[in-house]
């Protein structure tokens, strides 16, 4: 049973049990890429567009709060770089207590299920959820099927592996779980049915506006509770508009055409 504090903070990072989260912790992974150099203006834009929460590493917190338009704030607690020896080897970068001091409403932790680093990440996620429970802090587990121990042509989007990943997050005490989209609503139903937690999808690399919004629509039709979508939003030419289109699907149950039109994005994009 969630504590009063955990429930109250969950409400700060979502809307009526649905979530539009924009992670912008990519500065460690990729560097100061487009959308992150002047992160203040990006945070302002996506939250004006309808994002419920933004997510960064703890060191960026001072650049977040004055620009998030009363949206929630999530502090991410592990990371790796794209140029290091093992990008799947996410190492601890913070604690729940540090996140509280940084003004966070929740914390997040990334685990690569099926990687060689899974055992350590399992232990660390369990430790994070235990610490978070003491403080009444929600935990968003980013649980991906990603690693050399997985089989098949596209294991990172395999619904069986994804179902295992989201169930693992629940078993370890997370409150919300993020994972990849399996590609269609029917197969994603299995993923969502594998846990009682709210499931949000990752965005991955940028596609067209229509591809992005149709992916969100498919995920919601498959039982998702929203998105945790980074580059597809913060690297968009109009972050406010694409955030509004995503929020239109997640919060208002719009179809793709309606969401694009209401956000002022061309239907052909």
C-alpha cells in the first residue's frame, strides 16, 4: 500500500493517473545535444505544452525549478555515457535523500534486463525502492530488455521480454515503470497485463510527428498510462507543440489527427 506521501507525490508527476514525462538526463549519455544547451527554455516549452513532469540528473535541478510551470520534477539516479566502454553499465549517480534536497517529487532508476550488468542493477533498484519507501518518494523504474543475453531478431521490442521487464519492476517495489513500445497495441497489451503498475513508453530516436503520435496512440490503446519521452520532444523544432500533441492523446484521448491538428502541427509531418 502506498504511503500518503508517495501518493501525493505521484499526483504531482501525472494527471488523473496518466503521465507525460519528458526526460532530459541525456547530458551525461550524449552531451549537450540540441535542446539541452539552453535547457531552461526547453523545460519552459514542454511544460507549457502539457508535460506533467521533467526528469534530469540532480546537478541540473537548479536550472529546472524556475522554468517548469508548476510541473513535477523527477531526479534520475544512475547513468552511463555513449562513449564509455559499456553503455548498458548504468552506475549510481545519486540517492533518494539527495533527490529530496534537490526538490524532486520522484526518483527514477534505469535497469537493463538481460544485460551482463543486470545483477548489480537489480540489487541497486531494490535498494533505491527501499530507501524511497522510507521517505514516501515514488520510484519510476526504467526497465528495458537490453543486453547480450537476449535472443531473437529484435529483443528490445519483444513483448515477452518487455513483459518480464515491467513485472520485475513491480516485484522490486517500483511505483511506475517505463519500457520500450512493442510496436503495436495488441502485443503491448501483454506488456501492460504483466504488471499492475502504470506503464509508460519510451520515445527513442526522433521520428516524424505522425510516427510519434501514432506510437503514443497505439501504446494507450494497448493499456499504457502515458509516456516518458525525451528526444522526440525536447529535440523537436517546436517542443511545446509536440508536447501538446502527446498530452492530447494521453490526457484527452484524442486520435492522432485530432492531436496533431489541435497542437498546430501539420497532419502530413
